[in-house]
C-alpha cells in the first residue's frame, strides 16, 4: 500500500492536563513521541504543526452555552456564578474537573484533529495521525470521561460541511464512543462503529447492539460490546469480520479511527485481557480498508489508555509505524519480541514507577490462560451475529 502520512502535533496538546494525579496524563503523549523519535520514525518532513480550533468550528458540535461555560471556567479564578454551574456542564467531578487554560488546551486538541482531517481531505496527505485527539466522550453540552471538546465529532462535522464526504468512524477504545455516536445518530452519511467492553460493567454504560441509529440514520450506528476478559483471538475475530462487512456495506469516502489502547490486560480502568498483538494487527486492517474504499484517506487519533508506561507508548507507536509504512512493522511480523530502543528505556526508566517493557510486543508465553475462554468467545460470537444481522 502506498500513501503519504503526516504526524500532527502541537506543544499545546501537552497542556491538556487536569492535575498530576489524574490518569489522563499528557506524559503518555511525550512517551510515545519520544519512542517514535528514538526509533527513527519521526523525521521532520513527516511532522505537521496544528492550530487552535475556532469557536464556529466547535459550535458545529457543541452548544454555545457549553462553550461559554468552558471558557468561563478556564480562567485562574472563575466567578461564583460559573462555579455554581460547573456541575451542570460536567466540569466539577473527579473525572473531568475544570482547570486553568482548559478552553485553549481543548481547542488545540480539536484543532489538531481538524488539521489532520483537512490534510487528508485536501489531498496534502493520504493518512494523518493526531495522537493528542480521541476525546470521544464529550457531549453536545457536557464534558464526560476526561473529555471536554469532542475533537473527532468536530472534525467529522467539518468534513461533512466542507467536503460532503461519507465518514466511517471506527472506535477501538475499550470504552464506548458515545459522544461521537450521539452527535451523528440520525445522520445517514456518518457511520459510527465501536468495539468495546460491554456497558454492563464499564463507563459510560452505553454501546449496546440495539443502539443502531434513528430516523434516516438507522443502521449507521454499529456497536460490538464484548465480554470482560476477552482475549486477542476473540477480539480480532469480532473486529475483523464486522469491520470488513460494515465498510463494504457503507462505502465511506473517509475513515476516521480512534485508538484508545485500554483493552490491554494491564490497563487499570477496564477488564479486558488483550495483548499488544491487537494494536499491531488492527491498524493494518484499517489501513487496507482505507485504500480499498477511500483512496487511502485515513485520519487516526489517540484516546484512552491508562497504563501510561508499559502500554500506551508501544500501542500508539505501532499505529504510526503502520500509517507511515515503516520497515519495523514488517519485522515485527516475524520477530514480535524485537527489543525497544535501549536509549528510550534508559531515558525514561528513572521516571517510571514500574519496569519498562523490553520488547515491542508482549511475550505471551508468560501469560496465563483465562479459565472462561470458551464461554467468553461464544458470547462474543453471539453479540457479533446480532450486531451484523442487518448488514449484508
């Protein structure tokens, strides 16, 4: 597969920072960028600096009153009137508390994904990655799940408005991509797909197979809620069959994919049992589909992932290695335990509270088998059958 790729980033992405003990810490992004740089996969010519989203771009998705609330709560000392309204807008809980500079930081996150989408749709690049993005839980008038502005939804709305393109949104975060789904629930030109741990046990408690869209958009929302402790083989089986059938049916002009990497067994905020293998194989499938149906047009963003030392840097780096067709991706097919760059480990190990991984993929010979594997696999296949029942 051929195609040019750009890596979209701005230093302001790192200012999206609630507080030092918050699990959504921007050091995740620093670790991934540094790992890619040490690997030699981020030459200057592949980098693209992003911009701040403008208010009219945010208002394609978010209400004017909500944007005003975010702005008002972003100053060092918000007024008592706005503090009294903070809970109403989801900005007073432990998950998504307001912070100084919040509007600017969130606008740069949204602007980064807009930059990536514009680069691809304008023809300047075939693929674009914005790891700072992926804030898929933000709703029209409320922050949620660590997300203030929904950058993916803002970018989709921009693409629909300017290019009239059909967009397939693929969400592989362990948490349901609810904010993006609800933003386009009645739009037949936007198809939202989410594969995640079932909402029976995990935030945000949505993403069930019966959520299929409404009105003209019925059938353009597809959810695969998987069982807790799902492993690689079952996850990949469900993803591969469903995304191939859906893409062939919907025939998008553009794919936007969200790559939260919290389905990994080490993630502290979910209950899945996948390894780094799915983050090596899954981007290759999306890459192939982009070339097969969209003339290569593919925008990818980051998302969740809360084992910030052992999982996130590797998973996000694997995504970029696929997008830019780096030679290392082919090597990992034959040698999954290829060592990580020693200098990266030496640089970050003194800062890490845990031993850093030695290899790109996990050594599965050391993993214990899940006792309920057959039962989990069967339940996931049942879910897959229901999710695909209306897709030829």
